[in-house]
C-alpha cells in the first residue's frame, strides 16, 4: 500500500507538471489557427474589394481619363480657330477696302435678315446682292466701314458682333450694330443669319432715295 501511494502521488505530480505545457500547446494551436483564418480572410476577394485604397483606385483612373483631352475636342478646336481666322480675314479686307465680306458666302448660301421691314426675309447669295446690298450702297455716299467687337466660334458656327458706320446720300450718318451668324463649311459660309437694328436700317431705306 505504501508503495502504491507513492506511485499515485508521482503520477499526480507528473500531471500537474504536464498541464501547463498542454495548455500552452492548445493556446499556440488556437493562435496558429486564428492567424491562418486571418491570413485567409485578408486574401479573400471580398475583403480586397472592400479595401479603401482599392475603392479609390477607379476614381484616380477616371480622373486621369477626364483630364486627358479627347481627340474629337482637339479637332473641333482646330476647326473653330480656322473658321474664326477666315471670317476675320474677310472683315479685314472689307474694312481696308480691298475685298467684300460677301465673298465669304458659298454659291449656294442662304442669308436671312431678321426682324420686319422691306428687306427682312431669306435670300440666296445673288438675290441678297441684287435686292439688299446694292440698293443699300446706292443710298450711301461712303461705304460702310465695319469695326469688329468680337468673333466667337461654336462648332461650325461663327458669330461676329460688329458696328457699321457710313454717310448717307443726304449727308446724315448711318450707324448700326450687327450680329451675324455664319455656318461654315470648307472655308465658306453656307448659311448666314443677320441681326441688326431694323428701325435704323428701314429709316435709311425710306428716307434716302438710291442713286441711279
């Protein structure tokens, strides 16, 4: 009995000594499994998609694309600038007395005079020259001299704001402000719309008789 007691006591001591080691082993194993689970979850596609840094990546891509000029926009700007320069050249020639702005019109162009009065309406190029331009010049003792305030382009449309000044055959000044819209094609205007003070223009036509 005495020897059996010693054996049981010894086994009890061994169990007590082994318990901390077994507990630590279980903790280490649990920690390893936890780390593995965390590692696997961090590589999960859903977790990656939820990463704030990756969420912002498409925004950076879109910003870069938005800041790059599109080829179509560049081509439009080139066309607009060329059309502005063409119209400016015709106005310069008209101002200097070396050309006519109406040479800007294509043969098949249409010209619309807005407002009311004898000359309001839409004309072909030749009809405009015969029925409006020539009769107006016949009522003036000096040609109209244009002063351009500004020229703008939007696509194939060129807008010109300008002042015209001349002297009528009765000695009174003729002064008017115009806004002309030109739709450009291949360096020529295929359509024009003219805004002006029709009251001033109509007064010139009714007050002054054209020279023969």
